[in-house]
């Protein structure tokens, strides 16, 4: 089952009983089961689209932060989920220094998004699926707020456990830091009370802070890149999946129905990655001058040119052709195209 079905079918609340006898009822997936069931739009991202969005988010060139005026959240209520391993792999490739900060104890990752009518501000509630048998849905203690107009009032990260809205910074990359200015993070009220009571020493507070932010920090840039692709002519392929026939059988067996959703991919951004991943490893190592060119963004008014990452090197591996993808606003003339 998808993560969305695990959340929708979750009925067990999160209850923590301490050795001293205190019992804490914490906010969890069961509190949002109805919201996911009633959500009008539910997207499941292909692995290659996850890679493309992360490359776009952390690319060189003008940077995604220079295109924020083109970005809108596509709906006031929506669900988006993806494979956790695909996200971890892409972040490790783009940001090797952050690879150790990612949590590896999840199978799938998802967010429930609520946005304003203008599509410029929204809140994200993060969920994931554990690798246990059977797998269980979990919910992050931190809620993410995105404001594409840059109007967020934030405090230093240390204020998270004091109930403040905090920011995450990328001091080594001004472009990524500009992008992170659109996001703030705040503990859910029930989790805030719980951590305030149980995390009393400095090491405990630091561990809670690190784990809480690591669960959600890499989602906002990837999702902003996805929203850019959704708003531009990027040839996203959306395949609606109906569960009517399967659900009829499940209902006969006494099982709960599965939710319909839309699977999203983007072939125009996948072609080169597939070619790279299918290339024999020996061929890459055999050419000492072969090197990888990182993807980067160029923006000219309402057109965004995405130069996909590719290998450049010895001619025996083939001549390097143009790999520029042009993305335009729907109102602009022409269609998305791959030049070359």
C-alpha cells in the first residue's frame, strides 16, 4: 500500500507512557486520517521526478530562488508522497555534506499541504512509513510553513523547543540559503509540551532539535521545485489511478478501500539520467578525462532554461549534445521542448 493509504486507515493514537507514570497523547497520523481521505488531490511522484526536483532545487546557475515569483502551490489542499530512498540518494549526490544528516529509517515520505487561495503560502505536515513488519505510518513533530513572498518571521533553530518558528540555514551556499528563507519550522503544540517536559538536559534538547529538523528540512526545496515544474510547461505526465475494481474485491474480503491518486513523472527531465545510470561503470572509469557537469538554471523573464546534469568527456563515449530544457508559463506561446 501507499503511505497515503496507511495514513487514511490509521486509527490508533500515539500514546507515550513514561516510567514515572505520566501519559502523553501526541498528535499523529490518526488525527489526519480523515483529512487525507477527503483530500481532493493526491500525487505519488516517480523516483526520477524526485531526482529531477532535487537537482533543480540545489542546482547552480541562477538558482531556484530567482524563480520564486513563478511558483504557486497548485491547490488549497493536496497530498504528495514519494520513495524515501530516492530522496536520500538524490540529496547525497547533490549535498554530500548533508548525507549523514538524513534519516534512513523510512520507506516512503509524504506531506499533507494546506495553502491559501493565492497559492503563495501554505503549511506542510510530514508523514513517513517505517520499515518495520508490518510498516506503520508516523508523523513528524514539526510543521513546516512555506511563504513564497518571504514574509516569515523566524528565530534561530535553538528556539524550536521553546515553541518558536525557526529557520534552517545553508551557510555554504547563498542560493540554497535564499531558498530556505521561504520555509519555517514549528513544533506541534502537543509535541512541544511533551519535549518541554522530557528533554531537560542540553544533550537531550540538542538531539531532539537535530532529529526533528532533519526529518523535514529537505522537503521544502524539493517541493518548491516540483511546484515550479507544475506551473510551467514542463510536460509532467499525470496518470490517474482508480481503485474501483480493486476496492470492490477488498470490500468483499472485508478490507478497507484504497484511495485513488495520480502518479506523476517527467520524461523530458528523465532521459539523460537514465542514460547515465545505464552506462557501464567500467566505461566511466576507463576515460580519465570524463567528468560530470552539474545541472544549472538560467532564467530569462518568464522562461526557465534547465541545463540537465550530464557526463562530458572522451569522444569514444559519444559526442555531447545539447541537453537544455526550456520551460515556459502556460500563457506563453510554444510548448516545452528539449533542444538538441
